[in-house]
């Protein structure tokens, strides 16, 4: 192992500079440990951005868990979720490069965690992500990333990910007894494959996970390895701190490439076995790997890593976050949230920036609401995500119902409520299993099958449902195969339709009047001067008239 010393600017200065600029604190934590803050930190909400079904976003579970642990040590109140933000907390967002709606910042305070390698030789990321970082509060793990989105490196707090004691609660299997010689975890490219081939040419076996694996399922594999191999993915050579710290915390040594651009945190210098020169790779794996001296050195390195405690950096980050939230609170929109987009569903179908409603609390919707039941408008409700929410008649631009309608017991009631909520010209976008496909009945909670004539009651025979002034009009219809690609009807597994709220015509209203049992008479008011008075209103006069009629 080699030791490389370098000057390190204490992160506490970053928090102090922010406190001085904002006038928020009398004191902030120093590198020697956390000091009391004069202001109570806000609730902290850690949120992972995960596009639907994107399994690799689960790689963010490790840093979220680590941030949560450090904030809990500092006494903060911490919650975690996927995709959901809280209006009553400071949201610390992981994975915004996967897609983040900037409009959410109008009602939520967000601090973004950048874990991507940015700059020359690093990851190619959407310009929108770099623009978001440039306009937002950001925390980073490596100062080399910061020039890609900020003018002054000192404006961005930096925190390391080091030893995680919660991963080291049980006695690990001795290194010599572990069944996996060398484990590689991560995405493969030619750089990494080249290293693996060179190692295997020395008679060593490198185990590569052949499917995405995260969480405890992956950790069990790491605990069974004599070492984890770390090779840079990008030419930038930035150190993969999240992956390496996690493996070391699990009690598994790490053998890592070290290029001239690799500048690891000091805690890794004597904890990781570095391979730097081209000739070292073959020599080490041919002569030194898995020898008694190797195992002794690795155990010593793991012990040194356990002594690394970044609590002062996280205390300073918490101070920074608290000051930022106080300033940002004055900027945020206040008042009830009046959403214009509603998603019927939650869980895996959650849409950030929309009002996500569901009948099941377990799906963690923004609002637990059954639109198939009687709905009194305007509806005022409290949401853990948006605070107070108001739904009004004629207020929505779009309702999305993705594989929902086949589950609803009272579909006419749901469609009627959706019609009321949509503004004129607003649309309802629907996807359902097609009646003729196996997808129609694969779910035991399905109560109906749908075909191309399932929409007639909402578009042409609307009067059957008691509708009068408005109805739906079909504006688009597409057959989809099992991969959700457009197809012919004979190969359809799903249907996708778009309905638009329109006013009924005069002729359509006449048809409704003809077929509906209601008379639809207006409430005619009798004005005070029109009321009968005096002799015209006397009971005897009425009686006389009746008697005369009887005689006749």
C-alpha cells in the first residue's frame, strides 16, 4: 500500500462561509466534532429518483442509507423514499441525472447529491442535469466534479462516504475461508474487461455478477469474497468511493486501480491495496495474491478503515442544509397545491410532479382517494407530499389511468368524476388490457375486460350515465403488443386510448332529454310581487270553485 498526502481544505469552512453569508448561525460544527447549532435542523427527507422499472437506480440505496445513518447520529429526523418529495422537509435528492422535474422546486426545498463523475473524461450526462446542478444547492463527494457545474469549488459542500458500522455488526468469515477469490461488482466496459482478462491470464478466477444485484442480496456475495476488484470505468480515473467504502465496511478487502488522476480520500490511502504501474498487475496476482502476507496486510487495512469517521463533515453539511432550507423557504410557493395533472395509481407508477392518487395506502400515494365513490367538490385534503391539496371541478388538464380501469368496481362513477374534474379540452389518457389477449385476465383483481366498444357509453351513449352538458370524445386509439409497441389488432395485448372532455351539442342534449327520466326543469322562482294575495288566495274561494265544478 502507498500513502499519498495532500493538502485538504476542511469542509467546516464551507459551512462557516454559508453561515456568515446568510447570518443563520452563531456557530457551526468544526472538524473536531459537531457543535450545537442555534437553529433546529428541519426534517430531512432522502429521495431516490428511479424511473419505472430501472433496476440500477437501486445502487443509490447504499449512499442513501449512509447519509441517513450520519444524520441520525446528529439527532436529525430522517425519512426516505423513491421519487416522492415532502413539502414539510428539506429533500436531499439522489440520482437526479435520471430525470428530475425542475417545476418541483417551486414547492419543495431540494439539495442535490451528485455521485456522478463529471468533467473531461467522465460520464456523458444530459445538459438538463448540469443546468439543474448549476441553479441548485448541491453536495458532492469529489471536488474534481464541481467545476462542471459551479464556478467556485468552495460553494459546494463535500462529504466522504467512509466506514459504515451498521454493515459490520456480525463476525465475517475469515478471508482465507471465503469461496470467491476475486469479485467484480459493477458495469463492464473494455477498460474493465481488459483488467479482468489480464488477471485471469495469471491463473486467477474473477467472479462477475451476471445480473443486477443490490442490497443485502449483493452484500452476501461480497462477504464471501477474498477481495473486491475496483477498476475505473471512465478515463477521468475518479475514485469509486461509494462502491469501495461499502465493500470495506462489509469486511472485504478492495484491490483498486490507481491512475495519475485518482485522488482518493485519505481514509482509503492505507486501507485499499493500490495497483498503479502497468507491470504491477501481473506480478501481484501471480506472486502475492492470497498469500499469508496478503491476508495479514488486508486485515490491517480493514482495521485502519474502521477508524475513519466523517461525522464532522456531516455535521457541517447538516448546518449548511439547515441554513439553505431557511433561506429557500422564503422563496417557495405558499398556499394550497392545485394540481393540473393527476395520475390514477401510485407504487411503481408514481409520477413526480403529478398528484398521484390510489385507494391503497401501501402504494404511498400523494393522496388516498377512491374516485369511484361519490366525490364532493371542491375537495380539500392534506397530502404528505404536497401539503394541503385542492381539487376543483374543471381544473385538470390531464388524467392518466395506466392499467387501472380493469380493477375499478364502479367504472361509470369513476369516469363521471374524472369528467367533472377535467377542464374543457382536458384529456384522459387510458391504457388497459385488451379483451382478446391473455393480459385481460392475468391479474386476479381484474373485474372486466375491455375492447374497442368499451368507450361508447362515455362518448356516444353518455345520457345512459346521467351526463348532459359534457361527454368524452375519442381523440386517439392504438393497439399495443406485450412490449407496449404499436401493433395490429390481431397481435394486441393492450389498448391505449385518449379521451377529451367536450361540450354536448344541442342535438345531443335533446337526445338526453328524450331518454333520461329526469325532466331537467329549471327551478322557477316566484318573485314576491307574483305571489297570490287577498281574495285570490283564500281557501273558501277555492272551495266554491270546486263545488261549482262538481255540480256541473
